[in-house]
C-alpha cells in the first residue's frame, strides 16, 4: 500500500481508502448513526449493505444496462436527452471539471427520472415529465426493470435519509416531508465507460472531478475499479484515494444541497473516475428535494459564531445551473462529433 496520490501524478497504484459500512437492517440504530456521522464528517462517502435489493435483481439491472449500450449509436441517439434531461447522453457530452479537462467525460449514459405523464400539470415543471424509453421491440421488458429499480433505490435512499436526520438531531421523518424526499427529484443514471485509459496529467478522465448536486447519491458498480475521492477539496495539490467496489452493496455519498443544509458541517466530496483501459459499468441514483423546495441552513447547524454560509436557493435553480454548466447542447454535441 502506498500513500495517496497528488492530483498531477499518475502512478499504477494509489491508496485504497477505508470507508465505514452501514447495514440498513442493523437493529442497533445508535451504531448506524455513529458510523454514518463519522463518515459524513470524514469523507462524505460510505458503504450501505443489507438494503433489501437482491443480487439477482441487481445482476438483471446491469444486464439490461449493457443491452442498451450495446445498441448502435444511431439507435441510442434517437433517444438523445430532452430538455427535461431524460434519455441518452453520448460520450463527451458531459464535462464535469472544465478547468482541468481537455475533453468531455469518456462515458455514455442514460437518464431516467420520476415518470410524469405529459398531460399531467406537473409535467410543465422543471425536471418533471415523461421518460424516454427504448422500444419494446428492441429491448423487451427493459422499462419494467428500470422502473422497478428506480422504486427500490428510492426506498433505500429514504432509509438512509432517516439515519442522516438522526445524525443531525432531527426527527427521523424530517426528510419524508413532501418538499424533501416525499415527492423528490430522483434520477437513475446508467453509465458505460468505454475501454479507454485516463490520463490526468493531460486532462483526460473517465469522469471529471465534481461533487454531486443533490442530497444523496447511491452508486452501484461492477467489479472494475476507477472511482477516486478527494477528502479535502480545498487542498493544493488535491490528494486522491481509490474507493473499492463492493459487490451487493452501495457506495453512498452526500451532495451539495445537503452540504448547504448543514452549513458545511457535512461536506459534499469531490470524486472522479480514472480508467485503466477496461470497460466499466456503473449505476448512480441521485436524490434531491422537490424543485420548489427552498434549501437553506438548518437552524441546528448555525450559530452566532457560525452564521449561514449560503443564501437560500430553490432546488430547481441550483440543479438547473449545475446541469447547464456541465452539459453540451445538442448542436454543440454534433459540432464536436464532426471534429472527432
């Protein structure tokens, strides 16, 4: 084992960080609270196990993800993400660290949000609307698998949020309120990293360094490593540590909006993906409050000596700006594609 690796270095091995592991079904809730609080104060990342989603079903979700990404590019581009950010995102479409990347992320993805019929009044709101789905003729049963996984991942997210609430001395049901996770923005994203090699020294990454936008993120991965975290985003140079995959478990991290709610008591953590030339599949699930929710410092996280660091902001305003900052428009994508 070697020391953590600075930002500009690219050795064959880096330090594999140790993360706390929290069992959702552990009857000792105080143990879970202690482990989760320590994780949120230390790195903002932790493992979650015993979550109630069977390995058989997880295998099916990954199988169906591979089936989609194996389609010809023209078929996938027929489902190019719409203005509600639903559908396919091609390789290089997203640039999460524009200051350090010379090109977009070496990954393709597929966004699936909460299904809202087009004739529903809520469909006019930011981030709400119908999903785009591959044809049943092409991928039979695909939609049903993804909708079931979306439902299960949201259930697990709410269970984790209960423990987070308790770590903040809040009522366990604090995040169950409609404006929080009762009626959340919940986005499933399938990701496929092609078999290319990252080169941080040249600004080439599988996924550029970023913190996640919302409250919490659940990440399921295959057994190919690549995720790295930087526990101190203000450090110069940044120090990166590997996070090992965990079969049957989730890698969970907190996002920017939870950082704002807690007035930096819990910090969202920079992370990136550095590829070693192997294909890699992962499935993150992002959870954020309702678009109308005003995110502001919790009273318990502010004091006279530690006043609120962030002004109140609606979830929609914050999320929309982050998406604009990190995604190409359709015209820009096609222009870039022609230059390749």
